C-alpha cells in the first residue's frame, strides 16, 4: 500500500511501475480547500508523465448545487488550493478531473489518459446525504454544509471545534468571554491530535442548529473579527491560502460589508461559470 498523504503527495515513477490503470474512487465535498482534489491532481499528473490511465468513479457532490467564493489567484496556489476555481466550485470530482485535464493545469500542460465513469440519475440540484463521513473532522451533513464557510477560520487564531465532536460547527476563543457558548478542545484519537487551543476553554458561537444557506456566509468571520480584542493577531498567514487571495483579509479589516465583499467576486465567478459549462456531465 502506498499512501498519498503528508510529504508524499504525488506517486513516484517507481510507485506506478507495475501499474496499468489507476482508479480514483474517493468522496469529495465540492470545496476547493478539501485536499482530496489536490491528491487527484497529483495522481493525474504522475499518470500523465508515466503514460498510465486514470479512471475516475464519479460521486455526488453534497455542495454541488451552488457556486460561491473568490476564484483562486495563481500566486496563492498550494495544496489547499491548486486550481483557479472558487471555494465552492459546483463540480463533481469527475467533472473537475475533466476540467483539470482540458484546461492544461497539469505540469507542462500534459494531459493524462482519463476516463470518467459517470453516475445515473444525478443532477447538481439534488440534496445528497453522505452515508459515510468523508473525513474524521466532517462528521455529518450539517458540518459538510458549513465547511465552505467555517473552514476559513483555520486561517485565524480561533478554534473551529477541532478537538470536539462538532468540528466546523462551533467557533470560539478564550478571549470571547462575553459570549455564552463554551467548549474545550482536547486531543481525540483518530480525529484531532493536539488541536488548536487544546485544553483551553473557548467562548464563542454554536452553529449546530443553524440553517445553512446555499452560499458562503461571511457574517461569522466579520462579526468575530470585530469582537476580537487584538485584531492584529486575528488572522494568520494561512488565511490567504484558504481564501485564494490577499484581498479578503484586507476587506474584512477595512470593515466592508458581506454584500460589498461578494460584489468583488462577481466578474471572476461569472467567467468561471462559463468555463464550467464545458465540463458538466449532469444538469
């Protein structure tokens, strides 16, 4: 068994030496910084270099009914964002694989020998509940729906619930003592080892019963930034990689409203939506 995790993100020529076909069959959640699609990219790239075939067994996208967020700028490319797509991209893994291949996003603009096994009776407007959690820290459908919004807090000094049973559904920090909800992150085997703010009481907000809109919601980020006592320490450098640009952080610091921030995304989102149409396998 060969793990594509940690420092070993891309199969080596030796890994593929005795392989004719690689099958990708992994559940994605339709969000740019969910790294399974980065693993797909490196897998396709390695197979293109070694003349191996890739078969993608397509799966439903639980966040596939909308598109939102800033489009990644090339200078912010990283393992949590490898492609010039919005945070919520509105594609299945099969459709995204086609886009990666045809848009020349693999190294040296190579193309891999790609086949997508499409689904029957699927449409992007469907509500799809995952039978098995796609990641230890995405334990339920509600967390998956919140993920495009709350994962941005990974780029701050706040806790988003890693080290609890409700990651991505609760947000807090020890300095928010005026907020009524509280939780304490702890190490949990198989889920969160040494989570941020481990063993510290965090005060914040509980989103477990919030109705999730089909949109990225910036109000939690804006509100908690305003409440944070030391604003110069609120964001960490990782935030720009998650956002895919340097503007979002500065827009929040300047006090722009959610509506004003989202207006700056519109032109690139419109262009992306046109590009996306070429790769759709489902209505």
